[in-house]
C-alpha cells in the first residue's frame, strides 16, 4: 500500500488563481501543499510553470479535455484543443498524467457510447506515450446512470480501457451517483491512482440523470473533508495504489483558502498523506 501525496485541484480556486496566480500559489505553499493539479493549463503553460517554480510547487497531474470537441461543465463550456497541443503544454509544465475531467452525460447511456469513450481514451494513451506522459479519467456522476447486465457504465468503461489508463476517483461524485463508495474503491483496486477528496451532503438523486433539473456548482452543498456524507476516511483506507489525494471543492463553503487548509489538515492529521 502506498501513502499518497497531498494535492489540490486548481479548479477549486479558479477565480482566485486567474486573478492572482502568484499570490494564490504562495498561499497554497504556506498551507503546506507541495503539489497541485492544474486546470485550464493549455492556453498558458509557460506562465503556469513559472508561477509554480516561484512558489516551489509541482503539478504532477492535470485536467484537460481529450475526448470531446467541447467540454461541458455545470458552469459553462470550454473549447478543446488538439491532443498534441494538450500534451505539449502538459510536458512544459511538468505534468506526468493528464486526466480527462468530464465526458458529456448522454455519451454514457449506451454500450456503444461507452465503447467509443474507451477506444478514444486508449488511442489518447498511445499518443501520450510519445510525449512521455500517461492519461487517465476523472468521474462525475453521469457514469453511474446507466447499467449493462448489472454493471454500471463506469465499471464497464474501466473493463475496456488499457491498464496504462489511470483512474482518478472523485469520491463525492461517486456518492452522488448512488454508489457504495468504499465498495467501489475496493472493486477498482490498483486501478485507482488518484482520489479527489471532496465531501458534502449527498444529492437526493443523481444530478446528471436525463430527467434531472439543470444545476450549477453553486447548487452543491459541499463541506470540508470528513464533515459530509462521503465516507472519506474509509475510502482512503481501502485504497491500495493511490499516489495523489487531491483536495477539491466545486463549491467551497467559505473562504476558499481556509476551506483548503481544513481539508489538508484532515488529510495530514489522519495520516492519509505523506
């Protein structure tokens, strides 16, 4: 069993990071973090690399769309560059693994749709090797809407992707997908190399179901790690091969840097990170 390193998904402080990159990273360093997970890095790799170096931080993982012409998020759509452009930017920053952050919900509703996602990610994994990189997938809850022969679309997808494709399990979104989070971690075993440490009150139903009302991040009732419905402690203890425990809030409940500090303290005092 490995002891993961603590990290922070920069989407958590997207507004603060864009307004003051150097100041934001300095605050993360002061909290004690040594790693971040880059977001929206493709258009400004040199700027981000210089800011990381100044703050004494590294970004071993990052999020960038690899499988869609446009990345839809609850807070708006983001145009997607060619994979080669993504990988070049990642290599410049020092990222080792690029995680696909989100694939639209309707593509997870059929077996053919899931097969297409897996085939595209397998192809991206091969292309990434030429840049000295790996790729992976980060879930939300749309992957748990459909099931095929009793297997969720998510776990069917896991069975189709190459073993070199890394899995970053977002605990909150797995719970929002009505999953037994600890059992899921146990079933996935060594495939999970990163975990998004995110907590909150579980939605009454899957927000990404076809008949669910539209929502934004502001609709999510998220809490500090260990203070919501997510069985964070048990999930981290069940994980066997996790390299990074990545703090994230889609909707920070208070001052974002204090919220990050609280979750970081939870990880450190619980002995969940090195």
